[in-house]
C-alpha cells in the first residue's frame, strides 16, 4: 500500500490516547482548584499564538493538550457543580462518542452506528412511555430540537389552511401566534424568528403561584386571538422550566389544545426525564399526548454535549416540513438490493428529511451506551435521587433561621436565598437581599467547592442549584446549605460593620 503524503498522523491512535489519558484522569478527580481562573493569564498567553505556517507536529500538539489545555478545562463534572442545566458526561457514553468519531464518523449507510441511531430513539420512546408511532430524530440540543418541533407545528397549521409552508413559504398566513408561559425557555423566541413567524409572535402568558402556565388565561387568549384573525401555530408547554423546574398542567393544556384545534408542543429538554420519578409521575399526565416533544439526553442522561431529541406524532408531517430535495450524487449513488454486497448499497436509517442537518455525527451510540450501561431502572434511580436532593435542600432551607425558599420544588431545582434575621420582617428589603445573595453566589464560585447558578423570580434574586450531575452526593447538598449560611453571615457582618445595611 502506498504511504500517504499528508502531514497529519493517520496511525498510532493508541500512543496518542495513552499520552493524554493520565491528564484526563487527573482532571476527572477534581482535586485541584479552579486552575482555569487562577492561571488564566499564563495558559491563555501560551495558547494565543498566530497561525503556524509550518505545523509543530503530532507529539508537540499532543503535549500542549496534555500540559496546558486539559488541566485548564471546564469543571462542570465536579461533585459540587449544580449550576444551570448542564453536566459532564459519564465515562461509558464518552468512550462511545470517541469510538463513533473514528468508526462511525457519519451516521449514514449500512453500519452499526446508523443502526444504533434508530435503536436509541426507540429506547428513548420506551423510556418516556411514548407511542412507537412517534418519529424521532437527534440534533445538537434543545435549541435545534425545539426548532424542529415548531417547524412541524408551523407546517401543520399552514396545511390546515391550504398552505405548504416548507414548499411555498408562509404565503397569506394571517398573524401567526405561539403561546407559552412567561417561564418558557428563550430559545423559543429564536425559533419563532428563524421560522419566519417573528419573535413577537410568541405570546407569553402569566403563571400561577407554582410558576406554571395559567390554563384559563391560555384558553381566553386563544379565543380572543382567533376572533381577531390571528393564526395559532402551537401552544408550548414546559415539562420542567429551567428557572424553577415547574411542570405546566399538561393534561389540562391537552384538553384546551384539542378543543381549540391547536398543536401542542412539550419542551422537556431538561425535565422530560422527570416522568421516571414515581413521586411526580402524575404531573406528566398528558405528556405522551402531545403532538411534539423534545428531551436533551446531554442533560440528565449525561451523554456528551450536542445531543437533543425531537419526537413528532405524525412522521409524514415532519417529513414534509423538512424534506431535503433529492440529489443525484447521493440517492442516485445507492441501490437497494436483496443481497448486500457493500455497506454503501443503501443509506440505512435516514434522518435528513426529519431534521435540518444532512451530515451529522453519530449521536445515538452515546444514548444507547448510557442506557445499555445503567438501564431504565438506573436512570429512574438517578432522576429520583436528584429530585430527592432538591427536596432535601428545600427541607434544610425551611428549617434554617436564615434561609428562605423562593419557589416550590418539583424536579431537581431548588431556588432559595439567605435572609439575615434583621431583615426577616423588614419591608423594602428586595434590593438589599438581591445584592447580598449575588455576592454570596460570587463567593461560592470563588471557593470552587459549591457551584450553583442564580436566577430572578418576581424580581427576587435566588440561589439556584440544579441537580443532574451523576457525581453529586447528599453531602454536597448539605455542604451547599452550610456554605451559604457561613458566607451569608460573613458578608452581613462585613456590611453591618461598614454601615451598608440601610
């Protein structure tokens, strides 16, 4: 075989991986402090080099990865990390993704990774108790997954009025409208813009005391808008908002959508897997009746980032919404035969007509690997454990003389704040408490041990841990409570001594 003249290394995979493994293992122990912050000036200067005209070679490049890049990576897998709705993947799906980058670099054709792309979607439907008739497709995450689902909703609404939106455009569609609560994820605004509906097409409705969509207001708004000549495209219900983990009243919303003949989309990117927790499973009544549903395996399932999943009840509709016009170089280069002579005789399971991607990496293998490793019961135990962490934290907060719960706990999010005893009965304290709790959060982050995020609820700043990290323990939850109480008291003493408590 003639040797390649390419300057990149195309062999020696084991040696390359072996060189990096010790650094990766060390990073995953999370024994060091936040080196990315403390050493920022040094490592960023070392990396910030001009484009080389002559490469430095494989060995030197790998050593930069080992000595500079890996030690200063992102610590979202540390046991105390409970910020936002993200985590580091577990080991087995990570290795599966690595294997796919080599042996399944494209999800097409007759090959094992293509097969697992389909099987993983089937497993997710079984895990979430969805009908086998739903068409599933993987994408890069919740942003694109929601865009795909709302693209199907737009197609359906237009077809009801004799318009083929994907073929001819929106045409004479009158004043399109989307409906959601004021807690809806902001990616929905962008999806409305990209789909040509316009960001202002999103009607955000008030919520109840549990931060759930007010169904009566939804019904009133739908009927009022129809009378005004608007075109309802979809109602977007949240199965786990990112602010508080609230689950909209899905069963009631299903009834409204059926009465008013409107598409129901459920955004379960974060909280969809909450259906596995027996204690809150009844809150998901109606989940499996939605016209479209999204979940993000790269969140609670802890597969590598870049894996969202969309499920649409009507496969034909989804296909019409995202049809990719045939190309001779692709479909014309394959043939269906009774006896397979080559893996390139057939495209295998195809998803490009249900998605906005044509070329795509093999994502299904990571979902398959995660579920093959721990099974449905292992995932149920993880979700139940994490939801239990949030309930445990809420109980600790309510028992504390200096902590206050700011939202009911439904899933694995708990929103709370520090309130000094002197401010318990004081009016006009919101700004002071907001500033105090923002400073507590900043100091928590600088100590590195406990990393929640923050949010605002009705103008009040909350410390907001979200438990989806497989490495987190109950001790980490208790440690956060103790750290907030300690840091809060310290800051309050500092401010009190300086006379800054007015």
